[in-house]
C-alpha cells in the first residue's frame, strides 16, 4: 500500500476548514479502510511512503533509480496504457510486497 508522504493531518476543525485537507483526509480514510479490510481476512499489508519507494526498491533490487525508471517504462510498453506514475508506482509496490513475502 502506497502511503502519502505529506505531513500528518491537523485536527478535525482545521481539516474541515480546508477543501484540500478534506481530500487528503478522504485518501487517508480509504487507505485505512482497505488495510483494515485486508487485515480482517489475514491478508498481509505492505506499506511504504511514496517518498521512500524509489530508494527502497532500488536498494532491494540492486539497481539505480535511472535503471529502475527504464525498467518501469519498458514494463509499461508490454502492458499498454494507461501507464502513468500511479500504475508504475503500484507495480513497484506490488513487486516489493512480493519480494518481501518471499513469494518471488
């Protein structure tokens, strides 16, 4: 599960006073709901902050950030569109989760 890299949310009153923070809170809510649902059926949940993703993946797979980017781009050519950053990061998180689980 890819986690936001931003600051923790302020209190409820400050969050409700900001349209942008309401959307941020909504994202946090859905991530937590999905994690809770997965845990309730004993599904392991792999979590990583977005800002740590590329460094962690590069270290785990022993490749540079540039090489990691090239490999993700090549994977997208095989899979086809859409292949934006969201899809690239989802594939990378899934790869890390599989590597972490020993299921590779």
